[in-house]
């Protein structure tokens, strides 16, 4: 979670607890307070969704890495060696069972390449079995390819969901800050004769300004990178 999101969540949660403990006697103000409580709950839900999306992405990365490692380090080299033995007199044919390094740079290209290789292996199963290929190799190759593809798709979906979540965070933050400012103005009037309650509200109503921290950090980074920086 970004710093601004953490600040907004903390402020919304603290302010929501305050309004629950200090409900306004005015029905219209209580409706605004209820909106703040709902905003805080929505922010908590977004935070939980972020945790779940990150967990899915990590699981997809693990699946892709493990299946890809097994393919690249064991199965694909084995198929290439068996093909070289089966078609020693026909190097061009043997090369059809080789996966080039550049074919592994793109996940999409790699999936398509291994899929084509699997078709070649099944079409030449008799020749490869004669050179010692395990009978289970084609099925294992298919399983690993499916796992790799699943991992890639899981990562893609998680990144898309994370992008949507960032938009939802910004919208939720803007809506929350708007309600906080409205209540702040109303509480200034309500607690004029109650310094303790006003101080308690002040302690939780630290209204963040999204973007301010990021701009300050960027300015500091530019100063540090300047040639005359200390």
C-alpha cells in the first residue's frame, strides 16, 4: 500500500471511530458521519483486496518460475538431445526440436514455441522412444506447459486487477477526504465550547493531501542528483 493510501486509511479509521463515539445530535450531520464510517469500511475492503491480489500474483509467479525452470533446464534440453540422436543424418529435422534462447524472452512466444514442440514430439513419438525417451515425457511436457501458461495468465489478471484497484483507491481517497473536510468544518462549530472534544477530533482528523508527499520526495531526489549536491 502506498504511503498516501496508508495515511488516508489511518485517518478514515480514526475519524470513523471518533464519530461513532461522539455522534452528532443533528440528523443531517449523523448522515454525513455515517458516510464517513462507510468510506472507512470501503477503504478496509480495498486494502484486503490488495492483499489478495498480491497473493495471487505471487502464486502465479511461483507457478511460472517452477514450471519454466523445469522446462528450460530438463525437458527441453532432453528433447533436443533425443532429436539430435534420432536425426543425426538430418540436422535440419533435428533443429525443429530445439528451442532457441530468443524464443524464451517473451512469455507468449515461449508458450507458442513449446506448444509447437509438443506437437512435433507427439508426431515423432516412435523415433524418440527408440532413442530412450520416457513414455511419460509428452504428458509431462503438456502438464508443465499448462502450469506455465496458468502462471502467466494469473500474473496478467493480477496486474490488471491491481491497476483497477489503484483507480478505486484514488476515488475512495478523494471521497473520504471530502467527507472529512465537511465534518471538520461542522465540528469547528459544534465543539466551540468543548475544547476536549475538539482536541480529540484534531488528533484523528489529519486530512492528507494526496500527491504532496510524492512531489516532495521527487524534489528531494532531484536535489540529491544535482551536480552540486552535498
